[in-house]
């Protein structure tokens, strides 16, 4: 009887929804951290909307990403690394040519999606991945698992409109995007910045676009804030690969009386650069490579200075901590565009890199430390919105035409997937 009862109970347990979150990750942790925030939100919100638990894979090329805790039921898939070189993308470690590395990564992606059989795939930023590495996997999904829903997720600012248009043109005919993706989610508030009106997202895709709001409110936090610490100001440089100038300047700034200064260089900052920051730090300045979770540190800080990456800004926007953003201005203008749009609404303070000096920062610390910034009039509930969009998409009938999977075939990879049995 117990055995029968156990079988009946097991039969009533709903099967998990399987989710894949892909990011290419050539530099920094931004793409992986955005997907990690989505993973926690979907695990928290989708079961109540669908009646099913969630299990998923976070696919990344960033070796430091798996140090962050994935939700229960999730795991990481780490691709062989790439990086930006003088002539474009190149292998980060492997001594093979970029075409071969792309073939390796492409086949890993195809194998993972084939075996995992996801119900939902969210692709971060680059529709078909680096050098079309994701095209093979998406092509297989379209024929082997036609009910799988596929979403392209975009941060609210891509780059200057001219640079963004070049990237879209490089994809070729936009029918490829329309065939591969059910929706395009823009993680922002169009009242602050509308990439459709600026031309960063083509008007031809407007009917697919859903604005979610910023992925800010209710972010998962791995730990509570510090139990006891002297009042402190905080400097963050994201992943840190390009954060030397910001952290070096911050380390030299005068700290207000009664405050300490925590400088987080980021795990990707070269050791030599971090040593330079440590040498510049005064007695009240502590320099660390990383913290387990930046959100509680931001929340408890008296003031924060940060570069303008999407995730750092979202974490800041979820708090009332006053913030000074020092955006990167090259090779992309994304951070500057974001920071200016938010500063124009009084949500953060902006300092351009050429004006960022120890003296300027010291003066800002004295004026801002201990104050509070109310951030209203902007949609910060993107993580909740994403759960609703995902649930609706999974429940809706598939109406898109499925007759052109070859359109998204990677031109440089031989594949016989069209002739194989459905997975």
C-alpha cells in the first residue's frame, strides 16, 4: 500500500519547467550576472504562475561566473573562453584558431540544448551568439522541440545608434531574428530610454518588443548586510577588467571624517592593477578583489561610486544609497548614455571620466555621505514583469511559422541536423 501511495504521490508531482539562459561573456560579469538575476526571479515567481517548479542551466563563457550561487535546481555550463582582441574575438586560453573554437562552443551548445530539451530559452544581448555560435542550437530547437519558446533579452541601452545599427546589419536579414525568437524583452523603462525611438532596436522588430522595466527591485541577495561595521563609503568597478582608473582615483580620494572606504576592484582586474590600487590606498581605505554579494554592501553604504554597467546600476537603483556613476566611454557609449538618462531624472549623479579626480570625489563624498536618494517615477520591477511574460509565453499557442530553420544555420559549420530524428 505504501508503495502504491508513493507512486500516486510521485505521479501528481508536476514536472519542472526547463529553462536555459545563454550569455556569450567575452569580458566582465555583466551578462552572467543579468542572467543570474533572471534565474533567481524565474525560480521564485514562475511556480506560482504555472504550478510547476523550475530547473535550469546558466550557460556562460566567463570563468568567474560559477562563483555566484545559482538557484536550487539550476547549474552552470562553462564554455571555453573568448576575449576581444585587436582583430575581433579570439580564444582566451585555448591555442586554437577562433573558427575552431567557435565550432567547439557551437557543438557544446547544440548538445546541451538537445539533451536538456528546454521549454524556455533566453538569449542575452547577442541574438545568435559570438560568430553565430548559437545558430545551430536554435535551429535544432525549432525542428526538434517546436513548443520551446525563445526570447532575446536586451539591456535598455545597446550602444550609440550608429554602432547598434552596424551590429544588426551584421546579422543579415532580420527575418532570421523573427524566425528564431518569439519575443524581444528590453530590460528597461522606455520613459527613461527607448532604444526603439533611438534606432538601437530596428523598427522592423517593434511588434516583438516587450519593455520589462529595470531588473532592479527584489534582486536576490546571497547574504544579509554586515552585522557591524563602521560607517563606510563604497567604490565598485564591476568585473574590474577596465576599472583601474576609477578605483585608483577613488583610493586616492579623501574620505569624510568618521567614515571608512571599501574599494572593490572586481575579480577580473589584473593583479598588477590591483596592486597599484592597494599602494595608492590611504589608512582608511580597504581594497578587496571581490565581495560575495555587492547588493547588501551597496544597501548599507553611506554613498557609492560605481562604473555604469547595467547590473551595477540596477543594484544601486534598488536602494536609497546616493550614487555617483563614472561611466566608461569607450569602446562603447552604452554606460554614458545610461548614466546621463538616469542623471537627467535625478536618480544618480554623473561624473565623466575626464572630470573624475580625487579632489572631485572627495567633495562628492562630503556632500552625499549619509544622505538618501528616493528613486521613484521609474519602472524598477522588471524581474516581476519577466515572470509574467514568461508564464504568458509558455501558456500561449505556438503560431510562428516553423518552415525556415535553415535561415538560422551557421554558415561556417557543417550540420546534418535537418535529417535527424526529432529529439
